[in-house]
C-alpha cells in the first residue's frame, strides 16, 4: 500500500505465521530510511521556544504552532552563517529536513537556514546589534571626538576604483588642492569585507599621519552595505585614536558604523565637505574679516579725532589761565587778611570781658575762702572717724586670732610633734615606730628626737 512502511525484514520466528519481529534499532533505522528517502528539504513555519546554544556551538530549539511541536537542531557551521540571533517568541521560517534521532528514537528537524517572518533577517540583525551596542554605551555622544578644523592629512578607508573614492577625492582636492591624502584600500562588500575594513582602520592608526579618517563606500542594497553593520567594524571605529567620519551609501542609508563614528556624512561626497574647509571660502572669510577690521579701525580713529577736537575746544589759552590764577590768589589773600583781623577783634573782646570779671569785690573772695575751709574741716573729721573705727575692728580681730593661735597653746607647756619623713603632725603613737625621727616644736625653739619605744 502506498505510503506504508515497506521493508524487507528477516523473520525472527520461522515457525510463526504472525507479524515480523524487529529490534528497536531496526525499527528506528527503517523509519529514518523512509523519511530520508521520501521527505526532501522543505520550509517550515512556527514559533521558537526553548532556544539554547550547546557548548559545541550547535543551536537547539523547539519549533511549534498551536497544535504541534518538533525539536530542531542547527549545527554550528550553519548557525555561524546567520545574520541575526534567534530568540524565544519570534516567528520564523526554517529550511531543512526531517529525520529520526536514533539514540532517542525521536522525530527531529535538521535546520540549514532560518529567516524571521515579517522582517528580513538582515534588518532584524541590524536592530539587535544596534540595541546591544547602544546599551553598552558605544554610541554615546560623550565618546565622540571633535574633528580638526583644518587637517593637513586625511585618511580614507574604502575600495580602490569605486565611485565613493572618486567622489571623496574630487571634493577634497577641490577644497584644499595641496591636501595630503592616504588611501588604505579595503573590500567593502563580501564575506571578508568587515574584517578588512577593521584592519584598515587599525593600520591608519598605526601609521599615525592622518589627523582625520573617512570610512565608507558608495550606495547599494542592505546586503551590499552589510559590512558596515558588523560589530567588528563598529568596535574598530570606537577604538580608533583618529576621529572617524562614516560615509556609507546614500542619505537614507543608516549603518551601525554611522552610529559608532564621531561624525556621519550623508554621502561620500558630503564627507569631503565635513572633513576640510574650502580654501576659497576661507580666503573670502579672511577678506571679509579684513574689511570689517579696517572699517572698525577707521571708525575708532574718527571717534578719537572728534574727542580730541572737543578737548581742544574746552582747553583755554595758557596766558589767560595764568591771569585767572593770579586774580584768584589775590582774592584768597584778601580773604585771609580779613579773617585774621576779625579773629583779633574777637580776642580783644574776650580779653576785655575777662578783665571785667577779674575786678569782682573782695567780699566774694572772702566768702569763697570761708566755704572752702569749712569743707576741708568736715572732710578731716570724717576721715578721722573712719580710721578710728577701722583700727577698733582690726584690734578685735587680732585678739580673736591670737586666742586661737596654736602658739598660745605652746605657752601653756604643750608641744607640736611632726614626723621628719613627711612633715605631718603625729596624732597617734601607733604611727611612729621605734627609731623614727620626730620634730618637737616648743613655745621657744625645736627639738629633733628619735623614738625609743611607743605606747598606745
């Protein structure tokens, strides 16, 4: 029957008329042979889940739809050719063949190619790499360097003979005829293009003569421009010590290199305008600045001339100024003489008034002297009373202190005994040992003694 498993198998039990007996290996190999023979390569659509990469580099995942699922393996050689990273949850088209994995006896799909559904693999790879490098900070504005204003040497990384190189050279030499240009050729399309571009950038850095670098090529499809979307190129641009201008394709084309570069030029032609200023434009600017400077100087000189004229008009003739000064001196001298005369008159008046006051009657003098004598007597009497009171209080205090003085006790036959070692008073016989030296103070004089024995 068509479509049935039709295998010529050896019967394990010749006596039995029943079905043929197979080993598990024979059964799995038979099914695998039928699948390999009758099912060719095909495209299968579904959603990726359980995606994982084994240490060997092989890529394993499950391809499923709403009703069924099948395990898929893509070996490392095929996986390395992919332009994007398959992840869980995306819809894909997978090309390959179905077969049996004998060790487990499971149905398995062996993938050779994977493409995302709804978006091209290259576009998805572009978006994935752009996001990853942006998250890493590779495109941050803080990492971008300013271009030199007027470089003497410009480096170019592109393919020899391409339209892009011609456009760049034409614009550069039109703007600066004596510019020094170093071209480092590199493939800009193909499997090794990204590696060659990155190597060319490193070579120009090692050479060190270029002050700015243009990396780019003319227009093309997304596939044609893909070398400038590779991670190795983006990292080489950011690693470069020389500022890099990216000039890839047309104005609507954006590549990873554009985001990584210090400056993006919409086209290779426009890159020449960005990298160097036009000498003719500079000369025109210099001429305009010169004219503006001359005009400013002339205006300044005219203003100074007007100021000098106004100053001259205000300055008087020296002889007239001298006459005015002499007259002013005369006026001041006369004022000083009058002031002195007025002061002398005032002093005379004050002297006269004082003389009148000095002629006062003698009775007033006598009364004043009497009052002064009375005041002096009163002060003497008050002072005498204060002194007498103070002496009385002092005598009473002295008598009280004298009665409390230890010297009075000594007059009655007592003595003060102190320890020679520390000078402290001996109040208890137990504090003195036989042989200790003691000092005995009497009413008159002192005695240094040594204790023979002590009694408590």
